[in-house]
C-alpha cells in the first residue's frame, strides 16, 4: 500500500499526539489562541514538538490548526496569518530536523456554508493562503483535520492540492446514535468517497471518539478505499472537572487498542485530544512488542 510517496518506513507510521491539551499544560489559557503562541511562546511550542520527536513520532504536525485568516480574525490576528503559519512550520521543522516528517495542520474555518456564514470562493481563498505559506516552508504534506462539512473540506483539498504536496483529509465522526457520522451527517463511506474524488491522497478520522470507537470507523474506511488511512483518536471522551477537560484513558490501554486499529487497516496511528508523548511512547513499545512476538 503506498504511503503518500514520502519514503516513510513500511508498516504503521507513528504520528504525534495532542497539541492543544499539551499547550494548555504549559500555560495556554481558556479562550486563548493556540496558534498565536508561535509568535509569543515559540519555545513552549517547540517543547511540545520535540517531546513528540523524542517519544518516537515519525511524523509531527505544526501548531497551525486554527491559523486560517477567518479563525485568526476572531482573535484580532487576521493580519498576522502569514507570520503565524510561517513560524509554526519553522518550529516543527526545527524540532524534526532530518529525522522525521512534518505534516502541516490545517483546520476548518468555523464558518458554516449551510448557514450562509461563508461561501466557496472565500473558503478557497482562505485555504489557499494558508496552504501556500506552509508549503513554502518545506513541510512534507498538508493535513486537513477535524472537518465535518464535506463541501468545506472539498474547498480545502483543492487549495492544498494546488501546492503539489501530498494531502491527507481527516474528518471528525462524533454524531448520530453510534457516533459514526460527521456533524453534517456524512458516514465514513460517504466521506471517503467525497475526499478521494476531490483529490485527497489519504483519508482519515481524528477527534470526536475514543480509541474503541475508532476501530469500527477504521474498518469502514478501509472497506471504502485502498488509500492510506490516518487515524488519531482522543484519549476517551472528556469529563469537565473544575472547568478543564479531563481524559481518563491510559497510555497503555490506548496503545493496546492501537494494535487493533492497525489490524483494522490503519496506516498512520497517533492520538488527538488528551493524548501526550507518553501515549506515543506506549504505541511505539506496543508495536515493537507485537512485531517481535
């Protein structure tokens, strides 16, 4: 099975874990813009990136998930879009060195097409701006993550593909009785078909579910496509304690279930909200033990 033509090692590829909850542990306040930390707390952002490299990640992301102009404008930072993305890419590239790959993170705008809050032309322009600046900094691929609207991710894919880089399209399945649909109602099969038709090189799911819920989603994605699959589950569903999200899943349990995720067809494995470098180390150890045993 091809792995985005990136010369990555065979077998499951270990990605990184959460960024937002790790930055919160380093002092990011509620409602504060995580992407702005690329400029104001670059050292702390690099601490997160380096921790994942040291834990065993073969791919790390950039701290640019919310760094599109529309989302940054809500924080009064729209005019710093290029600077925030440029710096975010450089931080992760510096941490990765020549050892591992960097996939630049691009998230949704937070505007709903169905509600008339934006339009396809605006989305395409916003995503093109972010994708271009990230690509110019030498990242290895573009990751479109945590999308729920197929029309929005189509616009993002078109913009990302224009850079010539490989594109991973990852959606969040957190709705419906079985938590197997996007907020807009798309199934894994519908999502896979849509993003592949739009030009995505790999398909995935992240956030929205704990590791147990990801295994059936992974099976369904694998049945729908032979493209590489990107899977990053949360460390369980969060509980709010003293105003903070608390995730109860342990690194060891998460890693044990990641083996089942690989059996279900995952190509890239890592973690989303609530996971940490300890989860990546546990995944690495579990995969090594399974290979030896």
